[in-house]
C-alpha cells in the first residue's frame, strides 16, 4: 500500500469503492463488481497481461497496459471518440505485513489520499477464487475504487480512477468488471 500512497502523492489519481460500518472495518454495502454480476469467461489470447508477484490481470485489446518504473502496471480504459481515456487502474503487488483482509482494508481506507467524499468500504468480492475488499469514494475531479487482497504474504491491489465528466458510473463499473474477473494467483 506504500507504493499506492506514493503514486497518489505524485498526482496519480486513484479510485476506491466501499460501504462500511462506523468502525470502518466491516463491509456492509455492495460494490461495482460483485461475483453475481461478473462472468469469468477466459479472455481471448489478444488480451493484454499485467503480471506481478505471481498474480495477474488481463485487459481487453483496446486498453493500454504498461509497466511503470518496474513496480506498477497502469491499465488505461479504452479511448473515446476524441482520443481520451476516461480513467485507469493501477495494479500493485508486493510483500504485506497485514495479517488479515480486514486489517489490510482498514489500513487502506485510512490511507486514502485525495479530495474524496464519502470514502466507504463495500462488500467484499471474489475474483479468481481470491476475496478482495472494495473501497469507494468520489470527488469532483475523479472517482476512486480500490480493490485489495492478500495472496499468501503478498498484497495485491488495483486502484481505479476515472474522470466523472467523461464517463457515467455505469460505464466505470463496466470497465472495472472487464478486468477484475480476470484475476489469477
């Protein structure tokens, strides 16, 4: 999560999703990506692969996927008719000191950087057999959806941010749901 916070501090926008109780530890709502709403069909071979620490996501061919500084993958949504990308997901994976998913979620929520209102933890979701927490917030300039999981002692996260002037929440959820169900550990 330190890498995620560093990226946010450098001006790389992040996105999180979630509803939580007042203690900030238990999920109570539902997020954009729920197991019942997603399909886990195997993406075609032309999909782009982002792989870190033995975990991976795939993005459709019209997305951009690039490894930044050898540390994080940036997965950019498809370009619109003017050539702009409405948003991106930043995929990180690395060693974690968290002992549980709830501990990781609480720490992640407490470390959200940016001008976001109503930052909440949503209901946990499962992708590729792995349970992810989901934190969501919104701001005037961008949305925030953060998914995180523990795979052994490796922390996996994807922080999604989108410009709400370029995409509706339904479009944003659709883009997130194109990538998150492709998770493999």
